[in-house]
């Protein structure tokens, strides 16, 4: 991915070292059992790439059937490199340029989100953000939150070292910001309150797949305008997506899948919708809510 030397965003808040970081001893304790670092790493990857609740993944890996409370959550201690900070700042700037243009074409104004880089934990309008929750978007303050230390873990334990795969993480969360601005997020939240658990899960899948598609839309326009993509970039991101979907995680954890419990879509679905976005570059192609086949 060609990004070095491009504009960096002014909307990055780096609060690492400001206190409030979580360090210290123990581990995830689920139902009396201790989860090792390998399981924690799997849960964090699921969360960072796809927004899957790491507590759900850890519970499945521990043989449980749902989320469980966190007793203590050690944060990765490896500091992010200056290059990593520049990467996410540059990617955020690139999403700003892309979505500002796309909103203007719709006679609308794009409100740029803030990106807060933290370590351990940080206060948000959606509650306390934790490293273990992975990168996430909070509509209450219109901010994307990320602990960059995970990228090192991702490289070391899962051999994912593509700049574009890391950029996709940011672009997916910005996709949720786009959903918030156009009103999709509010409508879905209202619908989920009236829905059964199975129906609410199905709505969540469509939200996440649309964010995947919006990430693809960004990649299309960024490449068209600034020629950011290099050979193998898209393939590396799709390979990562294939490795971690609701179906893949459940099969690994318990040997079978429960489709009604999916909240983020299968690996195949995530790949398909990202490709819809990057192939078309059109927001209209990302209407997961009216699509009969996900």
C-alpha cells in the first residue's frame, strides 16, 4: 500500500501515556477458568478486524455459551511505532478526503470523526473503552477508538503484516461513522429494540456487512485518486477476512456453527460485501438492508 508522504489527519487524539492505562496482572476469568494469551489474541483479532465482542469469543473458546464478565484485562504493552501512528493518521485523512467528496456529490456535508489512540483504557461517550474491546466507533462522540499495540500482536501471532489490512481496520470503523451520519445506525438501533434476539442479530449482521462495503468504497476511490493499492494488498485483506468470520470462529471454538447467533456475518459474506464496495465505488451498492442474499 502506497501511503507514506501523503497528508496526515488533524483529527487524531493520541492519549497514550496520559494515565488510565490498564496494565496489571491476572487475565480473563470466565466461569472460574483462566484464558491464555493465545485465546486472548484470537479474541482481539476478531474484535479488531470485525467488531466481534471479545468476551463472546473468549467464552466460546472456553466452552461457554455467551459473554461473561471481565475480571481483569491485561493490555498489550508493546508500543506502537511512529510509522504505525503515521499510517493510521494518513488513512484517516484519506477517508476524510474520500467521504467529503462522496457526501458533496449527495449535496451533504461530511462531518469528520476524531480518532483517539489510547493504551489500556479510555473514557468515551459510550462508556469506558478497553483494549480488549478492539477498535470501535462511538456514535455518542463520533470518535473511532483504537489501541495500536494490537497491530504488533497481529503481526507476530497471525502473520498479518499488510499495511492495507491495517488500513482496512480504520476504514471499517469510519464506515460505521458514515452509517451514523446518514441515519442508518439510529434506525437500526430503534428496530433492534423492538426485535427478538434472532432478529436483532440479523440486523447487526447487515450493519457490519455494510461497514465492510463502505470500507471497500473508500479503497476504490482512494486508489482511483491517489493510487494507493499495490499488488497483493486486496488479497491480504481478504485472506484475513476469510480467516475470521462468525462461522469460522464458532467452528474453531465448538466444532459447529449457529447461524441465528451470528452478529457480523460469515467470512464469505464479509469478503463479498467488501468486494462489492471496492469493485463499484458506489454507496448504493452497499444496501445490505434490501439485499435478499447477503
